[in-house]
């Protein structure tokens, strides 16, 4: 008799995923979150909404999530 096919749970648990996709999702979500935070701070008058501020915060968020999740 053949073995039963794996269910979705076993497939997800065994999957390592593509690291390029994880890095891409991390970059996109970090950029979106960075832009949102800088936009909110600009609305409060704390800082200016510009590319340098967004890029800096994006890199910080990306680095922290990379170190915390993918180490």
C-alpha cells in the first residue's frame, strides 16, 4: 500500500522557502513601514518627509528584521 499524501500542514512545515523572496518581502515591507512612519512624523511636524529619511529608516528596519528573523 502507498503512503498517504502529505497534507498542507506537513508541506508548510517542511518547506524552507526561497530566501530571495523572504529578502524581497522584507525590503518591500520595511520600505512601506518606513515611509508610513516618516509620513506620520512629518504630519506631526517632527521631521521632513524626504527620500533620505525614508531610506534611512527603511535600512534600519530591514537590518533589525534581518538580524532577528534570518540569523
